[in-house]
């Protein structure tokens, strides 16, 4: 094909293949219709010159084309770049206009957006004689079941008494965003190097700290980096930024993560940043956090933080019941919530499950030389249970809270670096609360949480295999299952020339 011509793959009304006009074709006059074989002009064309609507004194067509413009899709620029013929332009514009027009015609505004008037409209509920009848009706009408290795999880419809769920659940938009959120764990580290005495590096990584240290060694540093400290958190970037702010007075350069201070000072700054940015205030939002399969959550606790496990005895229970109380005994204790793929992967110490006393991740490196924090609690949470996190104000009249809802079976691990002992000399475990009496704010919050709507998923606390439920704690997993960073790094093959 000659230079300066544009080809087209569509056929004209005579069945002949069309070819575009040469780029040197003179533009039509303003009062003449646009030839059927010429591309539709671009109103923002700064190269075409006289091909623009403004130069011709014409206005673009209304209707479908306006919808394309409101959809903010640069279709005409694409057409100008490809130099398609008029029929191609018509087809492409029509397809895009139908797509955007269909969204614009939905109730609630253009492009399918919900208007403010119906954003919080409650979902209609069938008229039933009683609360229990309504639950039974909707459960049998809208239930779905899924089986994962013999484990059946009943998903009741979310339309059960919207007026009860509405005060506690977020709006549909935030609920959708929350359900799609995947929780992961990263590390904040403190590194030192023998070639730079008196200088440490404070940073974050989504891999192991040893992998990051090895990566930094490849940048031309004569000696390898040593990992002085590392901590797991679900907010590694926020913890890193807070630690940098606390060490700003000794920063070597504004664009570098190196600080002229002893490692102990940098470690204390990271620990303080954990309590500031990775503790309860970071999770205190207007909706519950959903723990799904594959999620890894690490939260930093303060002393006297209380956790309440809320469980439904049956699928038709009117409200949840508190079945366990957990308490943090030291500042900086770590609670890990890990969603499992199978109920056989989780085990609980309080439930006398096999392996409930073992540490699933005893080391934080592949060589097994860096021990993890001392485990002082291992419990299991079943699908549908909720974990309420409470922290009281100094006067005890108010409290901050956060809610976690289990969409799958969850393994809960508590770790401490400052072991507390009972008067008899035994270590304080996670499920040994020391409160003489609960603060009034705790009581009010727990009562309100018990009245929340039924969860999306549900499984019995003690599943019976005779009823078709899978067995719990019969399939322990290796450490790399719980801490995915322990998996061997994948080697990429170099392409052969």
C-alpha cells in the first residue's frame, strides 16, 4: 500500500473493499455534508488543521455521540490515529454509544451510578408473620451451598431484616470494596553494615528481610547487610513512614533511608511506630473487616486490649453469644489472623485440638536461625464467627473498637516479646483475662455487637463428621503455608539470544 493512504477492512454497500482517502485530500466546505468515506473530524485535532469542527463552523452530532463524550472515552482520537473510514467510525461509535447508553439508562443516573436518593434504600423483605418465619423463608428461598473438600458453608441471603443490619453494616459501595480487599503482611526492618559504622537503614519489604538485605548487597556495597530487627505488620508503609518521621533528626539524606544512630534507637522508633500506626486506630473504621481464604493479618496490641469471640450456636439463632475472651498482656504483642483453605488446617489450644500447642511458624527465616516471638496463644475461629477488638479510654466510659468477621476458618496466633507471669509463676496466655470487672463501655459495645445481623457464612463450632462436616485440625500445614514469604524464591530463566 502506498504511503499516505489508510486501509480499511469493511466493505461498502456494493460489497467492494473501501480504501481511505489520501492524507492530502482537501477538506470539504462547511455547508457540504461530510463525505461518507472521510473520517469523522476531531474537534481537538491540532494536527489536522481545517478538518476540525471549529474551523468548519459545525457542531458534532448529538445523541449517541454526546454519550460517548460524557463517557470520557477518546474514541475520535483513536479513529484519527488509525485513519479509519466513515463506516468503521460509525460502527465503533455505535458500539461504544450502546454500551455507555445502556449504563446511562439505568436508574440512578448516567453510567449506572446510584443517586443519593436511593443509595441507602433498604432491600425489600417479604412479609412474614414473625421474625423467625422471615429467617426461615429467606434462608430456604435464597440459600446457596458450596463444598470445599467436604466442608459445607451455608451462605444465607443478605436480605434478612435489612433494618437490623443497616445500622451496623456499611453502605453497599464500601461493603463491596471491603469484600474485595485482600489482606497481606509485610516487614519493617532495621539493617546495619560493617562498611558504614554508626549508620542503619530502616525500610519495609513485602519479602523476607534477609531477601531485602541480599538485594541491597548487589548495589555495590562491599560488605553484606545484617538484619538487626524485623517486625510483621499489615501496614508496613505506614509504620515505615512513622519511623522515618521519628528519626528525621538523624537522617543522613532526605532521599535515603539511612540514619546516623545506633541500632537500638532505630528499633525503639519502629516499635513506637507499630503502636501508633498498626494498632487499633488503624482498624477502627465504620465496617467490619472480612477474613477470607488466604488472608494474612498482623495487628499490634497494647496491654489490656480485650478481644471477644462472638459465635452463633446455630444458623437460626436470634443473636450471637460470647464464647471466649482474649486479652493482650504487654505493649507490642502481635495477633495474627490467617484465613485457611480447609478446616483441617486450623487448631485451637482451648479446644484441645491435636497440635493446638505447637507453633506453626517458629522461625522468620528459611535457615531456621531467627526465632519468632514467643507464642502465648493459638486459637481457631470458625466461619461466621466475629472477633470484637476493644480498647478502653482512661475513664472507662468510652472505648474504641474494631470488628473482624470470618468468611473462612481462621487460625489466630498471639505472640509476645515481653512474657508476663501469673502470681504462681505461670505465663499469662491469650485466653486468660485479668480483668476483675469489665468497664461499662465494654459491656455496652458487646451487647450492641451481639444484636448485629447474621453473618454471610456459617459453620458449627464443633463440626460433626457424621453430619457431613469436615474434621478440624487433622491436616497441619508447613510454616511456608502460613508465612508465604518463607517459600523459596522463584528463579527466572534468562532468555537465550
